[in-house]
């Protein structure tokens, strides 16, 4: 199936079960990033050398290929079942590099970190889009303008730059399910922290 149109906590290792019809795959949580700190969308959180002495800035089409590789291996109901996290991300990296010039190949860690970053921003924009669709009944162009406005308000004025990725995933059940589960886990953690703080007081 071609999708080119268009954090690590106390979790089990096999956190990318796929091909399940009645349940979502357990999420592979992204390392914690403070919400109020601006994030460099072009950074890759990676210090390893790749293929050049110059730091490679991620291009929009490369972000699309990262997400496409994730979608392919998340939805593959045959070879994807019961993959452990390390093997899963190795397959995603191989898929990405196969469609990328060799001089711009990435390590498994770079692909994984980049995916978590673009997923966080894309899911944030999707939340804004869904909020607009629920509240307003205006035309599509007005809804899109408001979604971008809400995103900027939620992200310290930063513009959403991953529309190609959003168009790719916005109707993908696996992607929506992953982020719903991740949001649920984060809310559960916040509740536990709140209870613990009250006990300490």
C-alpha cells in the first residue's frame, strides 16, 4: 500500500503490534518535551554522524517519507505483527532510506526521533482542525484559516509547516488510534502526578 500521496516510558518492548482489527496498537511514547519550550522543527535531536560533515536539514518531502514508512509498517497485517520496538524502527528506517538518496540516509535513531517530532506537531494541528469543525460551520477555507490560527495560539506563534504530512494521515485509523492512546496515557500520568502532589502536601 503506497502512502506517498499526499515516548519511551514503562511500556513493553513490543509496542508496535499491527494488523489488529478490534484494538489499537500500544503506543511507543515520545521522550518528554516541555510544552512551553519552542521546538526546532528542523532539528533531529541527533549527534551521530550520517553521511556528510554538514548537518542535514530535513526537507518537507523527507518528512512525508518518514510518515509514509511508519504508516506502511504500522498497517502491514502480516509482517508487522508482534514486532519489537527496535526491529520495528529498523524496518521504518530501511523503508525511508530506500526512497532517499544515499547521501541523505538517516540512522534508525534519527528517523525515530524525527517521526515523533513531526507526529507531535501534526497531531497538534489535527486537534485544532477537529476543534474548528465541531464549533464552526463555515466554508473549508475559513475552517483551515482558523485551524492555523488556533495552532499558532497553542504553539507560541509558530506556523504549522507539515501540511503534506497532515493530508497523508488525517483519515488514517492507525494514526488516529495511536495518538488517542498516547493522549490517554499522558492524561493518566498527569492525574497520578496530581494525586501524588496532594499526598505530599
